[in-house]
C-alpha cells in the first residue's frame, strides 16, 4: 500500500489535535499552528515518492514538520503542556512513518 505512511502521518496530526485538548483543554493559537504544520507534514509524506535507493525520504518529510512544530512552540518562550504533548505525538508520528514499510515504487 503506497499511502500507508501518509495515513500514519494523518493519524499523528489528528492525535496531536485531540489528545492535548482532552488532557489540558482548548488549544491556543500556537497549538493550532502546530496542527497545521503536522497536516502539512502529512501532505508532504503523501507527495514524497517512494524512492528505491532512499527509503527515508518520507520520514525526512515528516521530520521537517516536527521541527516546525518545535520551532513554533519554542518561539513563544516556553512549552505548555499541550505543546509538549503535541511534540511527543509528532515525534512518535515520525517514528511510525519510518517503521511503516514503503509501498512499491512502481505504484507510487
């Protein structure tokens, strides 16, 4: 399945939206920007080709979104509980994108 990594990335973005809300209440503007960055990361994972000689291309695409989440959260001068949860879930999402096998390059 060529979209398995993208599905994992979407699930990470959804979890990053739902879990902090359930634990700490409504998200602030930075929390919503983090979700947008993770959604963009999921789109990047979907659009990154399954390159035969470079199996980590999709992982790198998602990792860039996680770095954006970290930078946006740190920009305001500190990490709140929802932002820490979002970072943890985003990092787990990147690890999950790495673990899920690439689909066939011929069908990518």
